[in-house]
C-alpha cells in the first residue's frame, strides 16, 4: 500500500486495486480513518477531532491529486507523492 503523504504524524495511504468509492486511508498512532475523495466525507474514523480536521483540510487542498492517485492505484501503478499540509 503506497504512502502518498505524511504530515503531523499522520500517514496517508491508498491500497492497490481498492474497491469503490474512491477513498484514502489515514493513520495516526493507533487511530484509523477512511475518507471519500469525491465528497470529502468521512467513511470511518476513530481519529481525534483535531487530526480529523487536519486530514480533511489537506484532502480539500489536494482533491484533484487524490483522484489521480486513486486512478493509478486502481491500475496497480505507483501514485505520485502529494505535498504535506503546511
């Protein structure tokens, strides 16, 4: 599973050949989160609220890049890295 970004202790990943809807996985310590890329809605999360907001802010800034990464992963190709949250 490629890591596409890392910021503030949060790792953003996508699985190879993942099922729809387009989404990414975030990991912060023992916490996990899945976010729908098209709607930027949280699918599942046990993240602390502060880190949840950071992930959603980052996703909004990089939504087009996330969709491209999703397409590449579906084709079993390595996605490009995406800049971290400043």
